[in-house]
C-alpha cells in the first residue's frame, strides 16, 4: 500500500499561528477535524497555547475562568515536592497514582481554510473557545461529520470534572449551536457516522475503564445524535507492538461497497501512535468484517518523529473522491500534515 | 432526624441463601434494588458466591464462560509475585497502578419476597444471571424503577472489558427483556427517575474520571431509557470526612412537593459508606435546590460496622407511603437491613 505524503508537509506548524493570548506561545496546531465547505477544505485545528515563562523553575497552568471570561495563570515551582512535572503536558500530584491535576497549555479550535487542500490560511480568531464549566482546561481534537447541510462537530472538553465529549452543530463555520455533552467522562475519540443506519445514528467512542486497565474502542447508537446507548465493545488493544497501550477512532467512517472503513489510531504504552484500519458491516457496524493486523501508517518522516511529543501520526479527518482518500493528520502532537491513499489499497490490506 | 432500624435486622444474611454453584459459599446477600409487586415487597438481592478453597495459599477466581454456560475457576498461588491479593475482593497485577484483573467472587441477582416487608423468602433460582460477554465477572447492585406497569432494572455488568451499566425490563419478575448496555465503562450507581420530566427521562450516574481522579454523580437525559446524553455534573465529593472518596446515587429519586429527593451514598477514601440527601428541582433535576452537609445515616449497628467489608450502609431502594420511607440497604457488603425514616424530617435537614 502506498501513502503519498504531501511534499509541502508539514502543512501547518505552530509558527504559522499567532497566539490569541498575551504572553503565550503556540506550541501545537494539530489533530484537526476536516470538512469540505463551499469548495474549500476546512481544518478544525486544535491550537494549544502555553503561557511564556522566563523564570527558571516555574511551570504555569492556564485555566479558563468562566466568570471573568479570561485565563487564570496558576504558577508552580518545580521544587514543590507535592507535584510531578515530568510529563511536559501535565502537572500531577505525586500522591495520585495516575491522572493529572492541571494541563500546561490550553487548547481551543481554530479554522484553517484552503482552496487547493495544500495551502492553508488561518483565521484570526478562535472558532470554538471554552464556553462552559466542562472546558476550563480547554477543548481538544475536534471531529466533524457532515449530515445533509449540517456539520456536527464533536470535541474533547477537559476540566477538573473529567474528560467529556461535547457536540456543536454549524451550517456556516461561523456560528455554532451547542448540543451538550454527549459522552460521560472519561471518553475521547468520538466519531459519528455520516448517515443513519437502519434508522439509528452510530458513533465510535473510546471510554476508559481504569478498573480493568482498558482503552478500547466501543460503538453506540442514538436516535438524535445527543443521547447514546446500546454500547458494544468493538476494537481492543492487542499484545502487538503498535497498539498495546490504547486504540481510538480516527477518521469519520467511510462508506465503501464492502463495508464501513474506519481508519483508527493505535498507540504503544510508550505513546508511539500509528494508524490501523478496520471494516465494519454496512447494515450493522457493531460487526467487524475485517481488520489490518499491522498498522497501515507509521511515523517515518522527521516531522512525524520529532516534535512536542514525537513518534505520532494521528488522523482525525479526510476527504474522499472516488477511490482516493486525502487524509489530514496530526504529527508529533505539534503540526498538521496531509497524504493521499487509495481506499482500494487499504481494503486489500484487511484480512 | 430519627431512623427506625428494623428490630429484625439484618433481614437477610448470606446464611439464609443456599449457593447455586457446587463447591461455592455465599459471602454476600446485599445491595438489593427494591420493588412493590402484587402487594409484596421484592428485593433484587445481589448474591455473591465464592469458590470454596481448602488449600492454603490458593485464591480462586470464578469467571462465567459464555460458550460452556458454566463457571471456569481460575487458581492463583498467593506466592505468585506477579499478583497482589491484599484486597479480599480482587486479584490485582502488581504492575498495574490501579484497578483489578479478576474478582474473587461472582455476583448475580436473586429475588427475596415478603408480604410484611420484614420477613423474606428467597427464590431457589437466580433472577438475572450473567448472559453475555459484558457479565463474565458478574452482575452487581440492581436498581429498579417502576414506570407504569413495567419495572426497569439496571445493574452493573463486570467483565475484562470494563464496568458498564445494563438495562432489562420485566412485568412479572419472572422473565426479563434485555435492552442493552446503557452507560459506557466505567460507570456505576445509575438511578432512573420514575417519570418523564418535560418529555425527557432522567438518570443519575457515577462515571469515573481516572484522569482527574473524580468519582462524582452526573445527571443525563434520554428520549427512550436506552440512549443517554446531555451529561451534567451534579454532586461532587467534598473535602469532608464522610464523602471525600466517592459519591453515588442510592435510591430511585423520590418526588416530593419541594423537589426530587435523592438519598445517595458518600464514601471516604478508606471505604466507609454513609448516606446523604440532596433535593433537585422538580422541573429540571440538573438544578440542586438543597443538600445535607452531614450524612443523614452512618454505620452504627454491629451488622453495619462488621462484615466482609465493614463500615458500610448502602441504600439501593425504598418504598414510600405518604411521609414514610421504608429504606432497604446493604450493610457491610454482606447482608440486607431495613429502616423507616420520615421524608419530612429528611427535608428539614437540607440547607
């Protein structure tokens, strides 16, 4: 199977995105959901901004304050033995076995637009910025499903209450209507199928079962896109060397003659992220027809291997024209890249 | 506020329940959902059976085998350094920071029936026994909501895939219809409100956010009792001395003139379980009107303080007659007890 990476890669880097907040730097412009709108390619960039710190031994955590509608910057001394600063993304309490207390950056969604799919212009303002108590640590990893002329955008909302998935809808990529939190904490990587199947909406989701140490993909149904149930287990982590840590949905499922094609991510326990593929029954997507036993894409290029968090390819959206999939994917938790793949060649790889 | 504990307490103990499995002992008959049916009080007992072990240093884990429709008994040596056997309820991998690998008992739901609410007869057979891949470690803590002449029974399904909440419905407490998994892992303590409110069903639930170290109560809505969304945060753990570890719904919410009264449990980090109370808006139960700042009930009697896991009062259901609530509650993760409380006196305790 051949992957044609764009020669312009990376397409968008943090240097292309001016920060919205004073005294902040953009450290990530990545993991974008994708849409086609009025002949343009829209990337729903996750922009991560970090407070500048000129003082040694000080780590800062930005927290959105709903009342003041601005960021509170909380400062920690790296000499404070109550906390653990090893992971550059988080501030943990040493007494907590897992999880985190604060994030070191705040993410929100900002639009990049392109007429040719290769060269992007970035909006001056945020498109989806924290607006409620579930988003005080930020908004991450938007995914976009077009149903008719409506674009349903779901994303990860992070706050001290937990990690939930929230849904908004837009018709114009200017204004949004908020539809609520659609999956309870902790859950990520929700992918809504682009049409009803036997009168039900379907979505992939990745709940965390900490009690059983599982980060697997599940599938659920809905009558209205807001309420989800009938949860079934779908894709498990393997003992293999690319997906033994976690798996999660990637692109909005693609309808093919042979079934629903889902391109998803698998990560090792060391957080190396690759992409795999699975084929689901057209009439009942909770049934697996075929699955790739190896990843279809692994970090190879320098922009995929090196960055804020290296060794990551993380597809969140694509555009399909006949047999050709243009996939946009986050690289190294830092930037955005693009590639072309023949869908027929992906299907040939599945058992 | 006065709590009139039944003089017959504990009402049902493991000694009253003959095991269904050969070479097993019943170690728990507790945490029962409650219903009134044809003039009888029905307790949906959680019966926990443990494989007998006569050999020192051997711990056994029962796992329901779907194919053979019988229990596989997996044996572990307590000398095996890969595992941790400190908690008598679970077998953990030492390499895992949290969670468990196996349970040391298998639970299922069995009915106890009473004409006077004090003296119970226990059915010879299971009422809800593991029947699918989500229940191979057992079925725990049923809750029952009557809507019209249908009784909706939800319970915790435990398997290596995670801890999900499942729903069945019955009209006769003989046969059940399975309606699916209604909350994704890990989630427990789901309480369905007994009527639609502004054309929506409501439920309390207790998802786990391990990333943020939260075990709080949330509220969700549904059009059909199967699909749930619009998740909102409702009751948080406090810094106090009775509910700093976790909180979770207890009884099916009780409609009063002043609002929906929810009697819920709070536990310390050391797993001492008490009961608290909260009043929710009649028209929008996601709004909190009042809350008790102290527990309304704490473990006091010997049968509440001593047992398989002592210091636990854990209400799962009640019967309301005018101002009088008869609450049935699990004690010490072992047995069932009952008490009477005046609803007006609970309401007086709320701020």
